[in-house]
């Protein structure tokens, strides 16, 4: 890894903030990450446990090498409400490995994919290991404002640990309310929630002498956020969340650590950032992946990105039969272990040629995850074979099929789908079959 060209952090932002009292104390080094989506599959059937394990092992080495003191994980730890056993094993093995680093504290918040109850079930035990897990917001907001301490018991950082906030936590439904009114009220409720935590943070800073940084976490879609085709962010949440202006975040927070968008990016301001998902979410996605390192204190604020190595490539091959076979041969000769998605554009339907492609990569580490027919005859072909087995569909996809059949208008779908998702979350602990979902 030492010779990997991606190993060097990229300087993003440095600023002298000597007039800011919260940054006048000693330095604290933070690593911000999110959207691990442990248990996610490629094209529904190819689980990514091996590369997810490599990422988590790499992350431990980064924490050691960079002498990170605080780890913030801003939601979507798992890809489903009821994650497979192997995904759970990866998660808990990582938390155990954190003990062998210089980490003083770990803060984990739930995302829209996570079951809040599942994440927080072992929270009492994890607190003994200086690992704080927040699933749903506390009835007393001060409980979600964490005072993190070093090994000597000295406060070093305040963290407003805000998980994914469901609609019911932020507003009261009103009869006759339009979709735009609902979205506006949701954004207002979100702003009030952070304002309350900011006020509490200021009071706690004053009680601690002022010289302690404050950070907020969140799992949301802020206005201006960038998504790319196939990066897995659900359209369901775009309409609801995109009304929230990131400049609404109170200035008391020295840094805002966000999750939910999978492309690493700032949200208007340098100090409001999405770390992005560490692994590419689909074959269409082309964003470079990274985790975010933040240093606060000594009158300075520094942000740098640590690029995440590609542990397993996702390659989309597009062309006719001969072009595809030629590319498969080249990958085989190179010893590639990529996941493959083939888009056949030849003049004739591919028919049984999937078997030919599979035979071409037999004995290699390449994995063929899907063959998509894009020939001129494809529309007729796809119409003939558009039916899918229920086992291949997510819970949300089945529900959307029902909405299609009932011809439910788009303006009503958002709230119906959100309510349905909340029902799924409530049932997550009742042996709900695992579903691989988008975003």
C-alpha cells in the first residue's frame, strides 16, 4: 500500500482561524467516513464481502498511520435493515480492530438504510469501548450532543450526533397539505433540530472554557448536492431533502460531517462535506472515492482527502460479440479480478451467448454479474422477458409495481413510499427477508 499512488492525502482546505475561540485549544484529528453499505450486492446476487473487508482493513491502517483520534461514521453502515450475518461480522470485527489504534472515541449514526434498533442494540457494551452509536434522535436533544474525551478524561470535541431523521421526528402532518408544503416544513424542522443542538453546544463550550471544537453529523440530501447515474442514491429522498440549504447549518459547528450522497463533495462550504461511499456503487458510477481527514485546533482548520484504493474493479464492457470476447481475453491475460457487466450492442440478439462469455472467463477471478441486451431487436426481446421473479426484487420495487398497477400519481408516491419504508424499518427486527436496495 505504501507505493500506491493513491496513498498520499490530497490537501483540500487549510485556514488560519485564530479569532475562533473553539479552535484555540490543542489539535484533534478526525476521520469522517460514511455509506459503507456492508452486505451490498452487485446486480443483486454478487455480494461484495471480500472488497468490503479489504476496505475496513485499509481504514484501520489509515487510522494508525495518520494517528486519528476520533472516527465519525455518518450513516448507512449496512445496505439493508436486516443485514446478512457476514456483513455483521465485518462490522464488529472492525470495531474490535479499532482497539489496536490510537482512537480515543468512535461515533456511529444510523442512515436511511440502517435499522436504528439493530445498530443500537449493543450500544451499552460498545460505550464501554468508547464507541457511541445513535440510531434514532433522543427525546432530550442534549443526549445526542456528545462530549468526547481523551484517554486522560479531558474533553477534546463536541459532536452533535444526528442520525437520519425520519419525517415524523421533524414535523406534524396537516390535512390538505401539499407535497411542496410538506417538504418545506420538513426542511424547517431539520433546521430547528440543528439550531437546538447548536444552542446546547454553545452552552457546553462555555461551561468547558470555550476552547473545544464542535462538529455536527447528518445523513441527508442538501441542496446543490451532486449525484451521478447509478450511484445508488434513492430518488425518494431527493425530493424531500433537497430543500435543505447547507448554509442553514449553525456557524457554531466547526465542521459538518455528512452521509447519504455517494460522491465525495463539499456542500457549498469547505467545512460542510460528504465523505461519499468508499466503494463504487454501480457500473455507471465514475467518482473517485475517498475518506475525509479533519484537524481542528491550534487556531487552524485543515481538511484533506485520503483516496480509497480500488480493491475490485467494476467494468462495463459494451460492444458486439467479437468486441466483447476480445476484451474478455485481454482482462483474462491481465489477471483481472473485476466484476463485469456486459452490454451487447450487436445486430442480432445475444441469445445463449451468455454461456459463451462465461466460458471465456472460466478459470479466472473475473465475475460476470449481468448481460444486458442492447441490440436493435432489444425492445421486443425485453418486452417478452420483462417479468422478474419476486426473489430478485427489493421490497420497495414490489411496492412500486403495485403503485404502477394502481396508477398512483407521482405527487402522491413520495409520501406513500416513505411511509412504506418506515413500516419496513419497524418490521426490520421481525425476520424480514434481506433485500438489496438502491441507495
